């Protein structure tokens, strides 16, 4: 399945300008009306359409006109001034009125709705929503909940930044979003997934790739399909690499154990676990296949990939020394958790990371990313794509900025967003499992970009598969993800072979 291209507002404005004269607003209205007619509740209740003061309002007028042509009852609330509409939207308004349509200034009281359509603001929203628009948004959300009817957003839910997924005040909580020409990153990261519902892309008879390569994509199996190959029979454990996991300070051995168990069950031929805690057990009774070593002995093993950070701890110079040695190894290196915190506060370690020749992969959550960038967490979350790209450039590394819609960025500017997963992943140890999964794929020889994308996508897909069986999202544990990921990866390999 081809991955979905993601375009920001500035790129889409250029595409719209290049396609001027192709009656895109009429196409958008038709596509929106087709979806609206398909999802509205059965019965004779009318459709409520909210039309704003710009081109998104024009889309709403076109949709309303098309629904009226199907003899559906429609009520249009226009929050704007017809004399100040942009040219295309003004034409749409005139067509709507010429066909017998009428508007009102307020939502009619005492009416039950079969569908509510949000056409207040589209892409490119650059200001906070206040006043009458905030009131309409809050009313639309409340009415959709009261009437248990679908709420369809045109292009982007009003109040949501289509580029970043950040909120601009009150925002529509859509059950469905139909987005025009191409998908936008803000629909799939930060607050986007909670406000967009089911996303449909309506290309409007355009192929945006004709206007230039897409800057970003949604992660799909296409990204790493070439690595989904069945194993040959004539192989041995050495054929599948040796992964090392370094971490597990006093009281935090569980983080490193989770990472190591994930690395083993995701296919690494050998997994060595270097536990910092001097009182750490010499054996994992639940996973005796793990080879536990002191950290210095682990770093002397001939590894094919190393992950450093789960449960590493923040205290003492020993951690810094271990990170320094790890950075000097000529193997793919995953840096996570406390390793990232130590690097954030130590310029020498920063320089070592950036100077590495072997692939480096960073997997920060937003707070760790903020420390590495010397920004606030709010700054990071307000534009997750920009933050991930800045980290990739600053450290010459492959980056997975974790969170809702994990953003993956590569050195050189390429980026993608992962849409798999659910709130079950918001649990202690989930990130440690992801680190072990990445290390496993690297140890088996996967290139860094494919290993990172596959592990992130698989991590979410495993959570989705488990939730579909009733194992989560509430109460899903990190340890349960490991076997779910193994099952999912083998299913993907079987599907690729079919």
C-alpha cells in the first residue's frame, strides 16, 4: 500500500495557485457532499452547515448546495460578511443563493440534527479562535454529542493547526474529516488525532506530486517492505546479529530488561544485557536466553547494534563514561531515555554523538527533546515536525520524536509521521520496548531509516492488534507489547511473501 504524502499549508497554497482555474472549490464541495450524504444519520432531521468568512466557507456553501440538490434539508449558519468573502468563496455563496439557499446568523434553537458540517476555518489558521467563532465551535461539539450525530470537518477541524496539530483555542471534535488535495501533518500528530476522527483524502482530480516531491509521508509498510523477507533455512544465531542493551541502574533494571526481552523476541540472534546496578541478578529467570554482563564487559563484546539509555540513571560520572565508550563503537547506536538527558547537559557528549560515523538513532519523548534543543516542552509540541528535524540536523541522527503521531526525521530533511498505535502505549516501559525493537532490527542488518520506521510502526500496530482483542488500551502493559510485536512482524513477513 503506498504511503500517504503529507503537505504543509505553504506547499498546498502553491499547488492551489498552480491549479487556478480548475474549479477546485466546486470539486471540494462535491466530494464533501458525497461523504456527508453517506455518513448522516438516517431519518428526516436536517443537516447543520457552519460556513466561515474565507475559502473554507466557500467549500461549505458548495457542499450545502449539493446536498440541497439531493433534496436533503440543510440549514446554513454563515459567520461572515458576504461582501468580504474571497473571490472563489463569493462565487460559491452566489451559486448557493441562486439555487434557493438561505443563511442565518445563529444556530436555530430546538432542532435535532442528522449531521453537522464544520466549514468555519480550513488550513493556514494562524490566530487564536475567539468570539462568535469560539461560540459556534463549542455549540457544534455540544450538539453533535447531544444528537449523537456525525460531525464532519472540511479540510481541517476548525481550531486545529493543519501544519502542527496544535490547538488555536476551542476546536471542533470531528468524527470525520475530509481533507482536500493532500493530507496535512497536523491531522496525524499532537492534538490532531483527537479532533479529526476518520480522515478521508479527496485529491480533487489533482496529483500533488506533479507539483514537487512531498516533504513528508505517513509511515506505511511500503517504507520497509524490502526488509520483510522470510528467513533462510540454512542459518544460525550468528546470522541474525548480536544486540547489546546498556542501562539498568539501581532500581531501574526493569527498563533494561524490557528492552533486552524485546530485542530477543524481535529476532536478534544474541542479546547481551549490561546492567549498571552492582546488585543486579546474573540471570533473567523469565528470559534466561539473555546474556547479562557488567557494562564494561558488554562494551567489549563484538556487537552488531547497541542501545544505550533504558534505566541508565542520572547520577555519577559512570554513565557519562559509558555513553562516551558507546559513541566510540563502530556499530549502529540507539540513544534513549537517560542517555539523552546526559547528552543534553554535556557538550562533550553532544560533540561525540554528532561526530559518529556509524548510524545514530535518537528516540526522545517531548521532555527529552526539549532538553536536547534547549527549548520548552510546549515549543516542541507546538511544532513536532520542526523539532524532530532540528534534532536530526543538530546530531546528524535519525530521530523518532515519540508521542501521539510519532515524528521520524532523517539527516538531510526527510520526515514522516506514524499513525499506528493507541493510548495503551501511554504506560511505563513502552519506550524501553521500542528501543529494544529498534536494536533488534539494526542487529539483523536493517538499514537505520527502515529499522526506525518499522519499529515505530510495529510498536503501534502491536498495540492496535492487542486492543482489538480486548487487551487494552486500558491496562495494556509494556511487557505485553513484546509478544504482540513479534506476532505482528511475522504476520507482515508472511503477507509480504504471499
